[in-house]
C-alpha cells in the first residue's frame, strides 16, 4: 500500500492549554433541529486553574509554579515544537495571536463567518504585531479550547454569586473579597464537593448554568480552537472559572453525522470521528482533562435521545410536539467519550422467555476476596462502584436495547438474550462493572465500525446481527471489555491505542468462552483458532502498511509529553487510512497473549483484577501496566523480560515482534484442522465436470464461523477455482446467509474468480455492511475488469452521501 505520510495533514492537534486551566464539569443545554441539521444551545464550563489542581508531569509542575506566581501570561502565543518520527520533519502547534489594539473599526468576522461580541469589535485583532496599548505591556491570559466547525455566537462570564442559596459556598471571610475572586472561590468549592454530595453538586451546577451574565468575553476561532480572554485577567487564577458559550454546530461538522436509519427515519449520532467531539461542543480534548457532565437535550416528541449518562432518562414534555431529555455522569472522563444519538429508536423488549433463557447465573469461580478489594481507591474522588459492596457483586447491570423499528425482530432473536451471559462473564473475569447501567443501540448502516463503546452506551453495527450469534457475541464482548480498558482505565496518550483495543481484543475471547460455558479444553481450542485467524490478518496488514504506522508507540520516549501549556498532537490522528488499520488491535492482542502464556491464565487474570482495582478512574501509559505486571511475575518465569525490552520489541518497533511465536502449534488443534475440507475442495475443483455430480453428494462436515473464515482464507490463496466449485461451496455452507466475517471472504472469492452469478452478494455487502466493505472496493478495481469496476462505482454512488468522511476519502482514492 503506497501511503505518503504528511504530519501537517495527518496529525491531530490538541490545542487546549490544560496545564493552565482544567474543565471539571460541563453543563450542556441543546436543541436538535433535523430540518437545518443543526444542534444549537449553550455549554457552561466550570474550571479549576493551575494553582489548584495537582500536576502529574514535571513540565506541568513548572507551569503550575508560573501560574501561582502570576507570571503565566498570554504570550505571542507560545510555540509548541512537537518532534515526529522522521527527525527531518517537524510539526508545529501554535495558537492564533491575540493582543489588544486600538482598531475599533476592524471587521471582526472570522474566516468561518463567526462574529465576535461588541467589546471585541472595539479593540481586538489577530495580529501579533499590534501594540498592547491598554495594559502598558502586560498581556491578558488566553484560554484555548479545542473547537472545529462551530459557529460561536457569544462567550460570557457566569455570575454564580447571583444563584439563590449559593451563600452556603461563601464563608464569612470571603464576603469582603472582590466579586471576581468571590465567583472563582464559589466555583472552586462547588467542583471540590465530597463525592457523597454529588446530587447537591449536580443541582447547583444546573442552577449556576442558568445564572445571569456578568459580562461578555473576547473570543475568536481558528481551524482547531476557540480562544477566549478577559481584559485585565492576566493569569489563569484571575480568569473567570465559569463561562457560558452560546453556539451552534454546522451541518458539515464531523463530530456528528446526520443520516437516516434503516427504517428511513432521520437521526443524528456521534460516530467516533477522528476529531472527537470538538465539532459538537467547545471542550478540552486532551485525555488529562477528565471531567463530569450533565446535558439537557430538546427534540421533537417523536425522537428518542440516548446519551452517555448514569440515568435511564425519560422524556419530559415541554409543549406539544417537543420533549426534553436529561442525562448526567459523576465519574470524571475525557470529553472525547461523550456520546449522543437522537433518532426514532424503538426499545427492544424480550419475548416470552423463561428466566433460564434470559439470564445465565453461574457461580463466580473467584472468591469474594479475589473479586473485591477493600480499601481506598487511587483516583480523584467520585461516587465509585468499586467502593459499593452491592455493586461489586452485581454480575448483570441493568441494560436496554434500542434499534430502528425494522430491526426489532432480529435484535430479539440475536442480541437481547446475549447481554446477560456476556455481562456476567465479564464480571466473572474482571470483577466490578465500572458503570451502573448500559444501553445498546443498533446504529445506521453508514457506521464505519462494528462497534463503539462509550460510558453507559454501546453502538453496534447492523452487520453483527446476521448469520447467528457468533459475530454479535464476540463483538458485544469486545465492547463490554472497553468499560474497563478504554473508559474506566484510559490511555494518557491517545497514540497508545493498544491499551484500549489490544486489551479488548484479548478479553473478548475470554468473555465469549465464559458466556458460552465452554469446557476448558474447548475454550482453549477456540482461542487457538482465533489466534490463527488474527495471525493471518496481522501478517497481511503488516505487508500492506507503511512501517511508521505499524508502531504501537509512535512517539516513543516522548509518549505522554505535552508542551508547557498542555498542547500536543496525536500522531496519524487524521490519517484516513488509520481508521481501517488493525495493528493496535492485533499486535496488542498478541503481546497480551504472549504475557498470559508466560504467566499462566490463573496468575495473569488474578494480576489483571488487581491492576483494574488500582488504576480504574485513572489514565495510564504502557509502562504503568508493564511495570506492575513484571513485579507480579516470579523471577524464574521472567526469562530476561523487562519493561525496556518489551517496549522496544513490541511497542516501538515495526513488523513482527521477535518474541512472537509463529503459531506453528495451532495446526495441531482440532478446530484449526480445516486441512481435510480444504483438500477435499481442491480435489473437487480439479476433477472433470462429469465426475462432479457424484462428488457433490458427499457430506461435508459442519464448520464453526471461524473455521469457515479460515477455510475461505485458504481457498483465497488458490490461483483458480472453477465456477461450479464456487457454486457447490456456496450451496454447501449457505455462505450468503453466514455472518459478515464469512460473507466478506466469500465476496473476495467472488471478485477474485469473477463469479458473475454471485455479484448480487457483493452489491448487498457493499450497501449493508459498510463497516467492513471498504477494501472490497479496492479488490473490485485492482482486477481491471470493466464489469467489476462498474459495480464498485455504482454501489459507491448509492451510499457515498451517507458514508463517513474517512470512508469516502479512502474509497474515492481507490475508484478515481
């Protein structure tokens, strides 16, 4: 694959100056308009400044010292030089420059069509060469938020001191302070309330969000950020700690997608964009900015609003034809994990099943002391389920399933009954569920992945619902695993994606085997089979991707480093090819598989539960996991393993790790023994047509979905398969009715051997399985067959308006 990497195009800038101020809570008040494809409203941000919150890195500590000495001033804004892998190439992150000037007649429209407020119009410009004439050389503090494709209408300071009852947060000693200091002290006391006061805290956050303004603030936007300042506020400590931003999204904004569901009804949802949520609301994107939120969303009464929230919200009718939905979270998490989906969803209720069919309650194989650890958690204070005796023993958390009406039946048959055993299996392996409830939503066909996990909600592709329960069950287990790895425990540096995807891939097999109640030897055979499949995929991907994008820790020793302000970049974060790569999943999986084998299952999973208890609610780097793991490995089992050589061999090198076994022993495991059917199919393919009729009567053994995938991958290596052989293959295994993984390989066989009778299967796949069909376009084009190319172009024209931007870019490059 010939991919040219361009850091200035492919790296995602994180602009927020989180070393100076951190958002602690968001209050969103939004209205969804399906006619204009706009979400409009306000967001109130509650901050703590650098002199309040604890720094975690030496550079951040230096910034805090600057802030406490009131020398943390707005500069010509500081230039953050971020090194990249190629030493000859650099990528600079910088802010648009703002100083006060006497140019009251300047046009204040920014390049996105936004207009700043009147105060800004009378004295702000975006040239670093303007003179500071009002502060005698002293510059104001500049708050920078991550923002893209938003029309910001107004930014104002919130007068929290005007909220009735707020005096409980004002001690007598504070009553004599200046108003600005009083307001900031109130916000500080509010954001630092003890965890057991969370209801009161949310109530006052809501009240403060509705408080009157005490003055508009200067602001401007550029491609990646919103920049705000207040005249005379020269440090983060002086800057308002509660601000309200009035804004509206743009129809072309990439954080949400406006589309139609499978029933043809309009909907909008966050689809895991590379730019995260910055085109949905102004925020601090860096993972270190862990915050809580609450949101009120208004939409037409026919719509259902689902969101990352601890509560199962019910609609409140505001007036005829309009309803309001309210959600909240009390566990601090990065703003990128916020998720919303608004559509005409139908809640899927169970059929008349017995309780035995609905919930599988198996005795937990772990002792109570193994599942639960009594003691104080290490994270910042919040109402934590790990400290709740009832929550620690809850195997199956409350859950709901939503889907377009036309998919209600298939969800009842395929998905709904899987949730209890999969949730119970996850609890038996890792212990306490980090989140108190779960919604599952079957998202529209244009969703570019098989699944996506967010706090309290999982999106699943419709592709998981066909061909039996296997693909649905494994993907569900993968997304459930993200509750622990990816959400409750997050990567401090987004480039270390393997800390989320590698763990979820490794755990999905363990959860799924437990959910099916497989005997140990059968579970081990299934694990070996899936390892064999993943080995093939990893090998193929490494052969067809640039070496730089095969590295799990591309920033190497700079991983986790940020500039003095907190700004940084995510390497390859905007590269459209990265969306479809699985290196982080696969190499991460094989690293964990390697370590599990070294320790043994019992030792490894006992350690993993300890790790989860220690680090839930926190952000980690690779060395945090590896260091604690090696401390738990007996010396005789280490065999020279160290944090340094694991990082070097597995995380900072391209290609196949030196210590990765080549999976030769997998051939001796019975589910992998597809050699007999492969041989029979090849023998059938070589026989003359006259003798084939008798051969067709032979009964081929039934294969598991993963065995079918492996069989088809073996057959894909053959130079020629006759059309009668393909016809018999299709009829024998009913390939067009199998799950999406099997059908994908079947479509590859159809394309490779130009089996025109089955082209309709390829067309159906490209339209109904958009999450998996992208590279099938390439297969259709590379054969240089006119009919196949016309098929690819025709299908792309049918779906391109609904596809996400990354998919459109990749497919268009293949086709044109």
